[in-house]
C-alpha cells in the first residue's frame, strides 16, 4: 500500500523523477485524446472539510480520465461531521473504496486515516502540508525551465503549509530553496531539517531569511501564497500589516533572474501578496500550474493505487 501524505516521507528522490515523467506522459495522452484507463473500476472517496476549487476538480476529473470514479464527501455529508471517529470512518471506507483523498485542517487526521484504514490515503492539504500541490509545481517548473536540479526557487510570505512542502519538494528535486518570511511566521525547524537532510544528498542549498530581497536574489522561480489561509479570516487585518513588506511586486522581481517565472498555488488576492502586473504579466505561469494539478494528481493516484505497476 502506497500513501501520499508527507512529501519527505512518501516520495523518494528517484521516485520523484518517475512521478514527474508519469504526469508528463498522461498530460500528453490527455492532450492528444489517448485513453489511459489505468484505474478502471477503481473508486476514490474525497473528504473535504476545507473548501476547494482546484483540488476537487483535478481529483474528480482525474479519476474519470483514468477510468475510475470519485465520490465527493463534504463534512456535512458524512458522519465524521457529527462526531464519528476517524477510526470508524477509516474502517468503513476501507471496505467500500479503493482509496481516500482528504483535504482538512489537522494533519493528524490524515495520518490516522492511513493508520486505521487498509487503503491508500492522499493528503489533499492540511494546515501543515500541501504535498499534492508540489508535484504540479515541479512539473510546471520543469516544463518552463527544462530541468529542476540547480535552479533556485524563492518563496516569500507566510511560512505556511505550502512553504513547508516547498522545502521538502525542492530539496528532493535538487533545487536551491530560499524562504523569506517574518521571524514569527517562519517555517517550523522540522521542515528545514528535513530539507537539509535531502539537500545533503541532492546538492541543493536551503536558506531561510527574514529579508524578502535576500530570498529572491538570483532566483529562477518566485513563489508566494495568500497571507490569510482558511481558518485565519479573523486575523486578516493584522496579517496584512505583518506581511506588507513581503508583497511580490516589480521591485522584488527585479533582484531575480531576468527570465524568472512566477508561481502561486491560488486562490490569489491581487494587491496583497502579489501585484496585478506580476500575476497577470508575461512571467506568470500560474494557470499552467493550476492545470498541471490535474496531471500531477493523476500520477499520484496511479502510483498510490497501483504502486507504480502499470
């Protein structure tokens, strides 16, 4: 059984190349109309306690294109929303489904589903990590830059779930990664240490700083995320003040390489974490990145359901 919960724990350095090649192959098949029903008659339960656009659509359409089916299960639709335990839910769903994708708040809920169930579990996002987004990001960078190893990705803003997973994914890919975040909103040391461990193998460099300009200097990719994540809406005004110096704008982009590209996992809030001229400009590839969620997620599904055995 193969889970996709934590990028550091669940994706090997060599396995990453396989996943990216698989995603690129299925993207090509999709564009040329070649059927690839690798998951015929398989079923995926999709549990959402956090709202979603890209995650829901990509997994649901992905299962359809792979010949299987997906079931949308909101917090209001299943008994977990009325207090049923993760233990009971994991056992019940394991008897009816071939896999589970969950997008929720507590990372431990995802781990418990995998612990108590007997089918693959995919982490569609938690407050701690966003691993499925990472494969789409790396696929997008590889498409536009031709390679990953030796590039530099700079992330500026809140040291949140996306930043944590970027540390893990870039180090696995041999990419230099630099996180620019306020001291009180930096990534937990756990994720920095994990990245350093993989970087020692791949040759990547890992830097954390409070200076956004230092983070973005000579970057090939600049990445940001919303300053106010789901569940933090009451803190919006305070967070705008905290992160105002971390906005991705033409000034910050000016210290990156001339051909640097811009990524954002979306949804984006123009005028806050990024200015319109950047996200809607020629160096933005955010919609390529969003589309690649479909192809990356299909690669994850195939790898989890079939354990890489096509």
